[in-house]
């Protein structure tokens, strides 16, 4: 009898362990599909826009937090949408980066579709609050952000497949995000916030460039005409270098032309941390995974936004 009970407890414990392992594995799949290394592109401009509002005395915590949450939801929703649309189109079958959950069969297309719609739906709810505070400009910005998040890889002529990803990232992760975050707090547009927004926009383009450079062979095979696929790896290497240089020069230009706080020049110094990533990109050879360069680009964007914001506030 004791042996029977012991065996039953062992079997129950084993089933519980398998269930925990399955839950943990499923969680890791969804975390990977959200592409956490790219999320600094959503956070950085919100932090910078909030810092500009803080120095002016127009900081509004509720609006800032809502803008941050909405930005993250739109970015994650976009990543899920890209996973879904690339998966059902058969793209990314020969990628060197993290496995695409839909394409690999780890998540069903229906589940991934529900996930991106949920993220965008939650972002719309937050956007309703921000629109009530900021009016029609926020409705336009939010609507375009969600639309482009879907159309980047969805629709009959996906924008990312046409090589338009870089300009969209520059605009929406740059001036629109920084100035929009400032606007929902100050309730007025700031030319300085628009100009400052070019910096995180350029670094976000650099992050995208590293990703596209890594996947250039697979993208060409799938008919995905990103700029590296269209113009070649050398173009991507030059593009990354120019993005880094441009981000470094923007605080200098703001200090000279707009009398911006000298402390924000710390962001220029932070760009030196991007030199190892730049070297890795310049040394890229076909087949290289560029994992450290991708992580380095994300960290650089986070450090840049932090240095700029602290320097601006102090």
C-alpha cells in the first residue's frame, strides 16, 4: 500500500514538473517572439521626451507612463505581427537570428494573430486617454503607428519588403516619439524635442540595419527588399556608421544652436561605447550572426537616452 501511494506521489510530482517545464518553455517562446532586444527603441524616445518636459516644468506622470506603456505595446504588437505575417508568407526560413515562433511551428498563426491584435487593442485603450488629453494629433500619430506596425510585413505590398522600414523607424522612433511624448505632457509642440528626436531615431535605424545586415541572404531569397538586400552589405555598414555619427552630433548641434543644456553632451560621449559594435558591423562577413552587435546596438540606445536625459534634467 505504501509503495502504491509513493508511486502515485512520484507520478503526480513528475506530471507537475512536466507541466512547469511546458509553461516555462511556452513563456520563453513568447518572450523571444516579443524580441526584447528591440524594445529599447520604444523606451528611449519616451524617456528623452519626458526629460525635456521635466526641465520645462511640464512633466505629467500619468501621461508619461501611458505613453511609455503604449509605445511598448505597439512595439511588441509590431514584432508579433511581423512574426505572424512572415510566418504565413514563408519568409525568414533561412534566418540567422532568433527563431520565428510562427514559422517554426512553436505558436499557431491564429494564436500569434490574437497576440498582436491584443497588444494593439490595449495600446488603443491607452491612446484613448492620451487623445482625450492631447486631441486629434495623438489620434493621427497612434493610428499611423498601429497601421504601419501591421503593414510593415502585412498587406499586399508590405512596407518592410519595399525597403521603407528605415525611414519609418527614423520618423516614428525618433521625432514623432520624442516630441509626441513631450506634447502629451506639455500640450504644445517643441521644435527642440523634434530635433532631439532625430538621435534615438538614427540609433533605432542602426539597430534595424544590424538586423537586416545579418539576414541579408535570407531576405533576398524571400524577396524582402530591405536596404541591405537592395543595395548590398557595404551600404548597410556605411548606413550604420552614419547613424552613429549623426546621433553623436545632434547634442552638439542643440547645444550650439538652441542653447541646450551642456549636460546633454554626455550622450555624445556615450556614442564611444558604440565603437566595438561599429567594428563588428564593418567586419561582418556572410553567415555571421551579429548577436553581440544587435545587443550592443540596443544597449547603446538605452545608454544614450539615459545620458541625454540625465544631462538635460541636471
